[in-house]
């Protein structure tokens, strides 16, 4: 049986292949966005922001002797709060100051950062005093001083 429209059939096959390749490359990014929103919702529903702020304040008092300190979560003296998901891996815990200018730094705060290898963006939380303002571009405030961020 002969194909009546071989050019049209070839075009449909070609477009289907392009669609499949696009979905193969785009699906991790789409899945990642959905996964981040699920984890953010989990934190909002299972974590008290004031308890989280108190935990972060304890880290700042303990570890703020340097400008920037990265810790392995298991080595953090008071561990991660119970409402923080590990998402297959524990977040990096950072006690840091934002750099405003070359000689000007903001207040200390704690950053929980979930970083994926490869091309996936970094997402996390910045936790500081109630007057702390997050310096990440697309940060979403949960309560004053506690922000979620996603960086490309």
C-alpha cells in the first residue's frame, strides 16, 4: 500500500521527533519547578516561622565569627529543624552577610540552599531578623525576615 502524501507524513514524523526531544530536555525543569513548590508548601505547613527564626538566630550567635561560613547539616550543633525536608539531600547551611557595597555588609542571616548539580537552579530560604530584607532577585516573603528564593 502506497502512502498518498509522503511529504506530509515525513513532516509529521519530523515534528513529532522535535517535540519528543524538547520534552526530554524540558521535563526535568518542569518537574523541578513542581517539586520546589511542593517542598515550599511542605515547609509552610509543617514549620513554625518563629521557631525557624529562633533556630537561625542560635546559629548566627554560634557561627558568625567569620564573614561567611558553610556548614554540613550534620555538623550544625543544633541540627536542622524537623519541618525542613531534606528532598533527597540535606540543604547547605550558610551563616552569612549580604554584601551591599565593597565595604558594606548587611546583618547576619542563615541561608538554607538546596543546590542541584548541572543546569538546575538553586532554591532555598533566607532567615533573618524581622527587619532583614533578602537580596535574592525573585525572593518571596513568607513572614517578615523569612524568604523563599529560586535562582536560575
